[in-house]
């Protein structure tokens, strides 16, 4: 299973990613962790990224994609992965699509945690107040001003990914303002719908049924069909009277007339001979 979690800072992507890792046996891939692991391993890509980060510059997309490609190729990522924090921009999404296509892989779903920015700011302020009241330490991102800057950057760079993946029909959205358990249940329900076999999986069965239906019977079935009397087709009733064409009627009339004339001439021939004989005697 290969997933991407989208959502602004504070939406709970990290919490849901850890739960998906434990539930489905996949690995969580975050850009920060991958960059730190690559630099610690001393790989060629990691050393390049280390020099760039040392100068205080952003790691370019091609290096980030190369680090993601190396991480996906590792053995623990064969069952799948959930990307958290990558891609951050549409160009990175294009690069990820090319990478997955080269490896013969595809995304199963992109899950967007939709939240209200005003509610996120209220949540941060409440967490800061609770930490101070309990004497606890604050995280570096527990700052309303920092959160506002991060939200602004998310709207400008990362939010367009929702429309990008919507066009690919892989985007699924859940209410990120619900409780952790409710968000988890909504994600599990979406993934169950995505991974269940669709109509395309039933096509081979339908084709086999059609072949069996149209196949010729063999054995006893063929013998029964051969011995069964075939239904005779109904005979067409011949018309009792067929009108003759005018030409045929004229021919028949002329033949009848000629026959009558010949018979009348043959009947009068003996009388003429008898008259001739009587004339000679006289």
C-alpha cells in the first residue's frame, strides 16, 4: 500500500502516519528523516544535501527525489509506504510520478486532512497555555506566529496538490478536526473502499462464464442434444389461386382459338369430299 498524507501543519499527519505504519506493516517516509538518514549514511546524495543544508539553502527537488528513490528501494519499503511531508509542490509531485512509473509502482490513495486554520491556531494557544501551567517544555513549533507563516507557505506551495491529485482520481478527504479515533476510522473506511476488488477484477469470471455458455456440449450432454427431436419449422401455406400475368393469359387464349379453328376445319373436310364425289357421279 502506497499512500500520501496531505494537510497543513498541526493537522495530525504524523499521528495518523504512525498508526497506518503499525496497522498495515508499511514504513513512514518523511523528508526530514530521509535527509538526516542520507547525510548520516554518507551516501553521495546525502553528502550533496549536507553541503547544501550547511550553507542554509533549500535542498533542490532533484536531490530530494533521489533520496526518496533510494529509500523506496530498501527492503522494508517493499510492502508499501506512507509519505509525510513529500511532495510539497506540484513539480515534486510530477517527479514522484515519474519515479513510481520507472519502478512500476503507483499510488493507492492521497488522503487529505481538511482542517480549519483558525481552529488550529486556537489549538496551539491552548497547548501552550497547558504546557506553561504544568511547567512543561514547549516545542519549537508551539508558536502562533511560526504556525501562521507555515500555514501561509502551505497555502501557496502545497495546497495545489489537492487539485493535482483530484484530477488523477486518487484524492480522498477526511475531516481532520474530528478526534484522533474518528479520523483514524474515516481513513480506514476510505482505504477499505480503495483496496477492495472492483468490477475490473470480475471481468475474467464473466468472460469464463460466457465461454462456458457458448462452448459446444460434449459427452452425454452432446448425445442428449443429438437424440432430441428438432422442432420442425412451420410450412408456408401455398396460395390456392395465383393470378396469371396478362401475357400468359393472351398466349393461352390464342392457343385455344387456334385449336378450335383446326377442329372445325377437320370436321368440315369430309362433307366437302362427299360433295365432290356426288358431283362427279352426276
